[in-house]
């Protein structure tokens, strides 16, 4: 019988070597607007549309900050600037599951070690500190970067929800990926090997890629 349950995230900062995740606060709003809110190209596959003013964006961030079933983290880079945000959302304590979503990284974070570490930090906290049994990754079936990221991070493809949503006037199929607590130990070891200093040259380029080989036998064509 399963008796242990997950717990809600606290206000603790999730600190890494390349990025730290701080719970969203009003002090972050202005810099998030400058890094993310003013760039419509970042919002193509986000459920919300780009905002036309800081005031509208601030109201949106306030809803994220106050949402009881979500915890949104701001990505603070080593130079102290903000690179974006992401959420542990749709938290279901009764069933010890949650979703990583609302990932919005600006140009300073895209395709960087910091972006990979931000996902690692939130997964580590979810499985090791908060006792979640299951994490989900959901995305628009047309969002190829998100699909590749889910596979790269070690999430297992589970299925497609057809005509799941209407977003911005268009029909959306949603793809669902998952990771279980019992899979985390093996996946964590892959991340730690990739993060090791020996994997990067003197200018920070990786020598080998972080790839999902855990579920290769179940690989499918998502095109």
C-alpha cells in the first residue's frame, strides 16, 4: 500500500552551478518583461499570447505567483541576470504527481548549460525533496524543440491527445511524456555525467551530448 504523499514546494531557492531557481516574486517582474515579455517569438507555442504592455504582463505573472497548484521559478544566471522562468504545475498531492510546464527561456538561456540545469534542478527537487512519484511534460504536437527536449531529458512518450485544445484560434494536439520516481536515479546519473567539467572544453563547448538512451527500445516517430 502506498502511504507516502508528495508535499508542496517551499520558498527555498534551488541552487545550481550555472543557474539558480528562485520562486517568482514581484521584484522579478520588470526584468522578466524585458527578457521575455517584449519578444513575441518566444510565445508561439505558449498558451498565452504575447502581452502588449508591462501592466498586462504583470497581472499574468501575479496569477502565476498566487496559483496554489503551481510553483513558478525564475531562472537567475550566474551574472545575476534573469534568463526566464518555468513552473512545477498541476500539482496533485493526493496522487503525488505534477507537470513541468510554462517553460519560457529568453535568448540568454536557450541552448545553454543553464537551461539544462534548470530542468535538472526542478526534477531533482520534485523527486528527492517533494516526494513526487510522477512528473509529466506536455507540449503542442507541432513544438519540435519541446519534443526533442522531453526526449533529451529522459521523459518517456506516452501518447497524443487529439484535438485537445483550441489555442489562439487553432486546434492543438497535445503530446504527453512522463518520468517516474523509480527512473530518476538512472536519469540523474546521466545528467551528472554530462555536467562534469571533463565534458566541456576551455570555451564551454560540450564534448558529448545529453541524449536519452534509457528508453531507446521504445523510440517512436513523432513527426
